[in-house]
C-alpha cells in the first residue's frame, strides 16, 4: 500500500500531538514532518515534498493562507494538496483559503474519521469541505448577489490588487487589510505601492478618489 506523506503545520503542540497520533495509527498515512509556523511550512514543503499538508490558518508570522499561496506558487499545484484545519468558519476565511489554492477546509472540531477522509480525498486530488463549511458555501452561492459596481474598472490591476483597492476605498488601514485577507503587513505594503504606481497616484487619498469615481469601495446592500 502506497502511503500518503503528510506534513502538519500548526503552532499548537497539543494539536500536533493529536494529529501525529492519528496519522501514525493508520497504515496508509505517514507523518513526514511538523512545522510550527508558516515560514517553516514553506521550507519543509520544498524539502520534504509531502502529498498533503495539514495547514493551520492562524499562525504567528506567516499565516496559513500566505504560506499556502507561496507553496503553490513555488511548484505545480498537483504535486501537493493543502488541507486547511482551523477554528475559523467565516466566509472571509473560507474564500481566502480557496483563492490561495487550498483543496480542502475542515474545522479542528472534526472527529478523527472526518479528518482522515479529508486527507485521503485531498491526496486523490479532490476538493473537500467539512459539513458545516459545505453548508456555508451552498448558502453563499445560493444567495442572490448584486453585480459589483465598477467591475470593468482598472484592468491593469491584478485580482488581488483590486481586492485591496476596494478595501482602501472603504477606509481600511494596511494592518486591517492584512488581517482581513490573511496577508503579512509587508505583503500588503508591496501591493499598495504597486496599486499607487499603476493608478499613477502618490498617496492613499488619490487612490480612494480614483476608486470611488469608478464605483469601487461601496458596501453591498
């Protein structure tokens, strides 16, 4: 039987211990490494080349969302499946994980059998979400949505830059944007500088004016 090689990335030793015991008890899973933060997860993903990474969302320094994005940007996405294991089930967290490229999203309160099913599914290349997360996704996509204002504005911006410009126009600080999008403050600063350059503005006020003129930054009703 070919084993699924798993890397666990979580800053809580008790949780890592539980995952270690769960994976070692199964004949088809092999724990190949443990990381205590996002930076270590990135390094170990490159050196160990696991099949699946169990990634905590909220870790000190580089969080799980940014670590996921950087790991997948470094190589073909089919080589590793990232399964988010977290206490957070809000829409922002779920969709941030999906945009970063995570294949699955399971709450830490899930039982061992559910977690193992998710690991095996992700290893097969499937996308999987825990029952409560799946319900949230169903409700989200079933709800009627108004077409966003200014959809065609600023085609020179990337999707991420556009997201950040919307938040700037709503008055978010760089720190608040970093918290909302699960990015590091340094990464947000880099994006903001790029946005200013592409919009040919010199400061935040100029970016806000350009964004609002295009209809961006208005809260959905």
